[in-house]
């Protein structure tokens, strides 16, 4: 099942492909000899769901194509993306990317790579909507309750994230810009630290990936009040979506996609796309990802290109409106 955003972004595919942006224009070469050696899959955001999804897909590709696919984590995130962008475009260095590989270039004056110019899209792997969670002591059961409370108490509520400019920070800014409420952003060194302080009541609100906080929601240590998407999550029965709550513009996803350096032969991109999509159609893999709260997608390169271009435009608007800046790396 593809998300509404993936379907709507198909309308952009002609423009994206015509402009030869992230989808790229590829030289056609035979794929009979590919892959002839180990293929490296770099993580643009190490750990968590990114690592699990990359390894699940890598294992499937290895079985299907008869060559080892290894997963490699590099830090910091912007350096990992730059490493892949500057790698030979031969199909032997790939990346599982998240929104960070796009957002990072919007937060720095002189980013070392361009997420549109320097990559060829392979496939959108999966999406999961960000979940709005609160400390149980907060008198809020719905997103409407949270808005009313924040409106009545400007800058009295603190929301945590994994750092300035992180996707979860931007989700909080999108919430503020969409609803007009004012809350105080508290950046942490990583999402896990923010979640720890939320459980302790030192912050009151968090915009989080479902994967990161689902055990604590089930344990009653934090409360989920909304899913920032258009479809409810099976893992959170009874928790409404922001769209169903009258906030159709308040949509924010954690997403995962596979890309290669720009100029990678089109025949290699096509081969990888076919096998990645095949992986995401397998019941065992779909079940594994569903357990993480991730909806498997498996798109065409053009669909992923359009999706990424739209994500870039949307978050650029949020960043500029909020005047977010980060220290140079």
C-alpha cells in the first residue's frame, strides 16, 4: 500500500524527469556482469529503523543477485551522504537515505553535496508517520486538546527532539506553523535522550517516530494522541490521524529510500529497482517492517524522485519560516 503522498507526487514525475534532477539521466550499459563484486550500502542516518531496513533489503538483494551486499554506517550524517555522492557511479556504492540527507543541505550555507543533482533515485522503501506523544500528566487526549492547551499557555510547553534541524524538530515546527501555537523546542543529543526526558516529565511533548517510542506507549509511560498522517497505524489502535482530526496539512513522515551516485548506469538502476521492489513485496519482509511501524512502499525511481523533490520544497519552507540555523560542521 502506497501512502497518499507517494500517489500525489506522481503528478510531478514528468517535470522531475524532464529537468534531469534526482532521477538522473543514465547511460545504458549491459547489466550481465553486475554485480561482479561486493556492493556497499551506506546509511545516511545510522542506527534504528534505517539500519534494520537496509539489512533486510541487503540480505534479499544478496540472495537474488548472488553477490554480497554489506551495510556500512558512517558519521556524521552529512559526511556519509557526501561520501556516497562522490563515489564512482558504478552501482557498487549505494545509500539508504532518510529525510536528513535532504534537510542537512538546507541547514548549511555551503553543503558539500546536492541531494537533487548528485544522486540517482532507486526506490522509496517505506514510510511511517510521525506520532505526537505527551507525558501522561498532561491533560490532553487529542491533538485538539494539545492545541487548546498550548494556545492558552504560550511557550509554557516544551517539546523535545534529537537535535536542531532534525526531522522531529521540523515536525514540531510544522505543528506550530500549522496551528499557530507557541511551544519551546528543547534539542537533545539523539532521540533516545529526548524520549527519556519525556518519560520523566522534564519535557511534555515529543514528535517521534513510532518505532522509537512504541514500547513506552504500550507500557503507559507516555501517551500517543495523534498520528501525523492520513491513515491510522495498526500498532496504535484508537489513535486518530491529524488528517481525520481536521488538520490535513499537518503531515510528517519518517521515510527511507535507496539512492546511488548520479550517473550510475540506467540498466543498473533498473535492475536494483526491480529487486528492491520484489523484496518489499515479500510477506516476511512486509511483516518485519510492519513490526517497526513502517509501511513498505517500493516505488519507481521517478516516483521516488518526485517524492524527494516535494519533501525538499516543503521542509525548506518550514526551515525558512522558522529561521532555523545550525552551527557549521
